[in-house]
């Protein structure tokens, strides 16, 4: 069985339905991307599977049904979510944010894990006593990602990590996260507007249109699809 298996997922806001019967999987150690235009339901998908939004269907994680569990319960099981808009605690310092991220750990390796993320993102080390809300957008994104990974998750949900970032900062964030994913074997489900960058990062993907999955395949297969290339890759 897949590490993460979503079946017939439906969700929306009040009387407005947004997702219509989504089926997708993420394997252990795999990076998967969900592509789609603004308004296609990408962020709603991550909110639904992370417990932030009521949903119908089935969500299995590591063999157990987790639909309906709260975000903190999912974090304890090994699912960490980096929401759109970075999600740092702005009135805490960098180091305090990281320690909050590690609160579910019981293995005694918190100090080493925080030190590792200071190595991954040296700017966080330089600003460890600085309030998160006073940092640049790129630095806050680095902190939000580090805070998610410091919990030692099996799966990380990343929602638009490039949003509002300069291209060079975006590339740095993706490269460093990619290195850590390969090193740790952490699975990633990524929602990302920058399709070229996302398909460089992920091995496989799904295309979402109007709340429905309309295409799926390997990163190479999606790149080779004429309609996807024209719609999302500028070709």
C-alpha cells in the first residue's frame, strides 16, 4: 500500500463545492506535484488532506484512515504542512519557531536536527534570535520549511513555496529541500504554480482543473504532453 492514498476526495467551502472525487497517491520517499491554474483547487486539496478543511472520501496514511483528524494529530502521525503564506509564528524568534516544530519529537535529537537546518539554511543561523515576522519573505519561507522538517515527518505538504519569492531565492529553497528529501527519504506532496521548477523537483505529478484530476504521469511524461506544455510550461 502507498504511504499516502487519497480516494474520492470531496471538499469545499460552505455550499460551494471545490473538489470532485480526487484520487492520488504518494509513495514513501517520493516527491509528487499537483499542477493547476489559479482557482483549480490545489490549495483546497492540501487543506483538505491536512485536516484544515472538512472533507469526504478516504485518506490513508501508513495504512490507517486519517480523514477527519486535526492538523496536530496528523503532525504526531508524521504529516507536516507548510501552508500558503509561509505559516511562521511571527512573534517568536527563528529558534523558537524551530523548537515549536519539534514539540512532537521524543527521540532526543532535537538539538542536532535544529543544527542541521542551520547548516541547510545558514541565514536562519545568522538570525536565530530575530523575530520571524521581521525577516524577508524568502527567509520566512526557509524557516517555515525547516520548522516542518524538524518534526521528523514521513510526509511534508508544501503549498506554493515559491509564492512571492525572487527567482534566485526560489531556486535555492528548492535545491536545498531537494537535497534533504533525497538524504532523509521524506515524501513530499507539492502544490506549485511554477510548473518548470516543480517538475524538476518532483518525479511524478497530477494536473488539476476545476477540482478534478485531468492528467497524471511522470515528470517527463507531463513535460512531453503538448497541452500541459502550452498551459503550464510556456511552450
